[in-house]
C-alpha cells in the first residue's frame, strides 16, 4: 500500500469536498469513503455526511460509507448520526435502509459491529452506534438465508 499516494488522494478529495457545487462534494464523499480508515479522511467525511448545503451529499456519502460494511464506515456514519439534525438523520436513515434492506446477513453483521461500536471510547461514536443499531433493527430485509 502506497501511503503517500493514498494521502495525496485524500487531500485532493478533501479539496473537492469544499467545492461550491454539490455534485463535486457528493463525488468527494463517495471517493473519500474508500479511505475511511485513514485519520486524515475522517474530518472531511464527517463534514460531507453533515453537508449543510445539500442533503444529496449526505445521502451519497453515508451510503458509500455504509457500503464498506466494515467498522470504519459504520463508525463514521455513527459519529455523524450522533450530532445530525432531523433532516440529515432522515437521509442517513434512507441510506441505511438502501444498503441493508436486502440481505439479512449483511444487516445482522452491521448490527454486530454496532454493538461493538456502542462500547467505543469516543462517546459520539458510541451514542451514534446505538442509534444506528436501532435503525438497523427496524429493517426487515428482503432476503434471508434458506432454511434447511
């Protein structure tokens, strides 16, 4: 893994995330989600999930983070959810349903990660993980494993 190139990509996407055009910010959020495990991506990602100018940016960024289906992505969404206003909460909720509404196994794995994150040392992540857990628990996915 080339740390310097990854850092350069995060810096470039962070700059794009400060664009006046919501489409640029949405693209930046989508791209930055791939770097969610990097400390330097966390600030810009949080700003994009909570974008004050357009909730399209919120939805695209939250969905990209959730599609990672890992601890880093869920932690970023949880951190944003803990401080989101009701409008942003609605769009984050929409992204959660879109990502985890199909396969029960994926939803169940996310619930397990949220249980772990609810014990996180960062109070904001822990609080948001509890909220995210509640959202996930309300979802009845379309597909369940075949019964044998």
